[in-house]
C-alpha cells in the first residue's frame, strides 16, 4: 500500500478517517493525500503549499479567495498535527463537486485505498454521511474503508471477510490481496465467513473447499473459513463479527449479476451503522 486518499470537509467526522489512515500509513509507510473537494475559481487543483496569483476583480472572487485561504490554512494545520507522527501527508483543494471530484482524482492518481469518516446516518447533513460513502463505493476502482467513532485499533487483529460464491472473476484475487496487505499491517487473522443462502443450490459444491481454495489462490496465510447458518445473511455476518470481536468487516461487492445480492447498495452503510466498526468494501463492478 503506497498511497491513501482521505477526503475531508474539515469536520470531526472526516477527521476520523484521517485518524485511521494515519494508523495504516504508520504501519505500511504509505503516503496520505488529504483532499478537500469544493468548487472555486482558481483551477482544478489548488495545493495547500501553492500560491494564488489570480487577479481579483470582483467582490465574489475576493470572498472565494478568502474562504479558500482559510480552508488551505486549516488543512495545513491538520496535516501538520499528524505529520508529527512521522507520516508523509500532502494536501490539495480540488475544484470540483464531491462525487465528480473523487472520480476525476482517482483517474489521475495512483490511489491504493480510500479511507473516509462516516456518521453512519443516512439523513445526516454532514458531507461524509453513509450516502456519500455509498457514492464513493459505487465509483471507486480501489477499496473504500469507511469508519465512524468508537473503533479500536487493538481489535484490528481480527478481520471478518464476508464471502459468497464468485466464479470466473479475475479481480477477486486483487480484492483479497489488498485486504491481505491491510491485515498484514495489524498482524490480523482473516475470518472468511459464508452465510448459507437458503435460496441457492450449492448441493454440488463443497463450500469449505471452495473458499479455502479462494484464499489459497490469493496467497492468504493467516485465515480460517467458516460456513455460518443464519436466517438473514446480513445479520449473520454482523452476529459472527460480534462473536469473534472483530475490529473490521470486509465486503467484496459484485451485485451486477446477482452474485453477492445480499450486499445491496446499503449493506456497507448498514454494517457501519449497526456495528460501529470500520467496513472495507471492494466493488468488483468498477474494475471489470
């Protein structure tokens, strides 16, 4: 893991994402890009270390410039606070609305992981609510790690990965490799958990063997496979995570063809809201 994107609106919620990103960067020696996405009249990317030389000829532009300088200073102050921990943090203000800005930024930067704070509330007014987390998951070609308050780094030595039967998808290993890198940062055990789908017919498939081979192909080392019974698949994942006291839940999402249909667009947000622990989501639809 070399580069982590942390979107920020300088709120307390957004800083939760930065706090977790710092923990990961310290262990992986990754660089953090702390980025604010907001429309302004001074170019696509306004770096926090750069200078504004635009001619100001209207009161509106002067007001925008003053706001931009305030944001620039707050971002630099925030970065300086965490740089004391020895982490390399670059800052930028991108001239774009949130969703479009994220999409464009990912296209031109080599981002390995997005870490963002979330309130876990669908109707909250803050920028980084569950709905905005979902927007990022829908477009991101790299994993998204969403976090709300209350997470404990000491619990990251246990990661629950919700798995389902995925065949002939070349990107599954990519998703698992990224998760394995994250697990290595915390010397974590990965629990591959499959909750039986009562509507699916897997009578000709040895599920334990199938998921063990999936883990072996991805080069996972510290892992176990559990076939779990529950009336509701999403609840089954949550119950298992509570049972083993996992610090993080991971979801490999691929619902375009019905596979992983239990992981609907709101599934990761539901986990964050109900469990209150970080959720790692890799959307396979975006890397087809």
